[in-house]
C-alpha cells in the first residue's frame, strides 16, 4: 500500500509533467506560426553563408590576398533574392540584445551592399 504523502507527491509530479508538456506544445506551435516572436531570433543566415561560399573566392592579386566576388553569379541566384526579401520583411523589434542586433544589421548591411552593386 502506498502512503498518503507518496500519493500526493506522485499526483504533484503528474500534474507538473502535464503542465510542462502543455507549455512545451504551446511554445512549439507558437514558433511554427511566427518563429521570431517566441525566441527573438535573427533570420537563418545559412543561405547567406551558402551565397558567400559559392560566389566569393580568395585570390592573390599583385602579391596581396583579396576576396573576389562573382556578382553576375549572385545576380542569377534565386536564393539571393529570397535573402534580400527576408531582410526587408524581418521584424527588427524582435531582436533581443546587442549581439543579435549587431549580427542582424552587419549582415543586412553587407547583403544590401551587394544588392546595390547588382542594381547599379
């Protein structure tokens, strides 16, 4: 036979487990609806990394190491247009803390500078 205090402890643990499961489901589904609102995240920069890896190469020019950018390749890549659009529509008020804000604005500046070169 289980004592009254053990039954009470088991009941409390089960109640807390159900409450935590419900809260976790709420957070999960909220993230699906608006991924930025739950955690204050920056955009997914993996597409930017992909663009840089594909169209930027290191070379030596007159004995000086430089990075060469294939702007014509970037201009034809649909991922770049998607990246620009995600920056333009990103809810910046969701950025949390200085590190997130700096990361977002530095990357956004660099991406929009590439766009400016392409538009010119």
